[in-house]
């Protein structure tokens, strides 16, 4: 059924006529460091376009370090020149996460640290300053351990938690995360992405979902009832119906993993989805919206994983430009996803204009019937120390860790640093 809905969406994108505006989120219009402009595509907060837009906004930290900020001014002026002349928008960042746990399984580790150097960008090669731009999008990362035997992506399983306490912070080495073409068409009414990308950047999007800047726990950042592949070859389409309703659909290689660049190596085994959402206006898609996502993943014969399918719902709502409430829920059949049922909720609060406080909760029923229900809580505070530097301490409270029946609760504390250039 999901695949049929996807092909219906393709036809819809080609024939529907709506008022002329793009499917993309437009630039916020706020002052920027290197002149970011244009649409950011239909991706979520972790997509390349949205990360570039967010990083380029001029921030007002509670504590200012003018010398630190002034040191990078020539760099951002050069980036602006490149953007103006060639339509090339570049981003660099370095991220480090340390996590420690109050308990662990016998002979396992209770500390983990990892770093990630990222280089990413968008190059608008066709249709600059038109309603139908064509853009090459890319992102390369180097993920590496920092002074510990395991990275945070492994810590959860070492302590008996059925999940990841430090999402994206692994030791995968140098990897190609994104290399895709994004195209607006029909006067900017529809959007297309084709190539290599992470489908989680473009479906079931929520305003709080960015493990580089907000929550680190997988269960709070991602709907774990969805059997998502990692970065992989795929195709996605989106369209606005009026100014409040949007539809999305896509398919990816079901066997995709971030540290292997393959093109359907195991044959035609697909992950497909269809999404329908509502928002008060296109500009508020990330801050105020609700959506429902229907997904299906084929049987993965070589991996020995049967087909699965499910439905997910989510949304978030922002009040007074300071408070954001968010929720997620999902139900699925099969053993492909981590959880068959899950519910997530929480709140974000802006403090001192650029600091951010977050609190999230999750309940999950594992797809393995032998495991007990698991509860996760995470609280963080992101200090914006300078235009380009943020520090984020966090605390996770893991109740009834599903893989460690000897423990009723485990605490995981963390500290994340992010430098953007």
C-alpha cells in the first residue's frame, strides 16, 4: 500500500496546480554571517540545507567573547564571497561528545567519547535566483573515538540499554553521508531529491530533532518504531497542497548503512514511506505542525530480516517564540524496527535568546517479545558561549533497561561541544 501511495504522489506532484511557492522552507531573513539565502529544501533540522541556514544566523550569546568571534570574521566574509559569486554555500563543524554511565554490564565499558569533523554544502548549479533551482548537496564526515575504548553510539548496548545514548557519535571513520541532487519544479511548487541521503532527514521531521544541537538519545530524537535504513541511495518527492497541507513520499535502499557506499547491492529491497502533514503556514512547518507517516520495508533476505510496516505520528507547537512542545508515537509489525510501540514527548525552552533547555521522555515496547518495556528521559542545557561555539551538558535517566534485567535504572551524563565555521 505504501508503495502505491508513493507513485500516486509522483503523479500528484506533476499535475497539481497551487499558488506559486516552493516546497522548501525559505531563508528566515535574519542577519547572517556569510549571506545565506535561498530555499533549504524539504529536509528537517539535520539536513544539509537547514543546518547551513541555522549555523549562519547571527546569534546573541548570553556571554560574549568578541575576540573569538572577530577571529573568524575574515573566514565568513570569504564564504559570503564564494556564495555570491558561484552559488556555493559551505559549512564546517567539529563536534565532541563524552558520556559516562552509573552502571554497566560485566566486563563492559562505562565511559565513551567520540568526535566528528564535518564538511558539507550546497552548490546551486542551475536556476540561481529562480523558482526552479537545481542544487548539488554533499556532506563528508570523519567520526572517531576520543580517548576511550568505545564511542557513545555503543555505550547504550554496553550498559544493557536497548538503544543509543549518543546518536551519530560513532567511530565509523571517514564516510560519505550525502551526495544528492535537489530540484524544485513546476514554478517551485514541488521538490525532488535523488542520490545518496539519510531518509530520516526528510521524513517524520520534528522541530527538536538534531543530535548535534539538541537531544542525544536515539529514542527521543528518532521514532524507534520505524525501521529506518541509514544513508543510502534513494528518491524523494514533496508537494504543498494550498499553504497548509504537505505530502511527502520516498524510497531508499533498505540495506543502506552510513559507512558503505553501495547502490542496491542486495537487489530491489526497498524502504518506502508516504507522509501527510498540516501546518498553519509554510513558514511554520518546523515550529508548528502535525503529520502522519506510513512506511513499509521489504524483506532483507541476506540479512535475514522479514518485512515490516507501521504508522507514525508526530508534531510540535511553539508558543511565544520561546516554548516548543513536541510529541511522537508509533506502531509497527515485525522485528525490523527497534520498538513495535513507542511514545515520546517533551519541551524545549529558549533562554537568554540563544541558550536552549530541553526535557524529553520516551516509552518503548521492544520488537523482541522477550524484552521488558523501557523508559528513557533526557535533559540538556545548551550554552551558546560565542557565535560559533556551544557547550551542552546533559543527563539521561534510563529506567528498566531492556538488555540489563539486573538494573532498574541507569544514569548517563554527557558533555557535548560544537564549533561551527
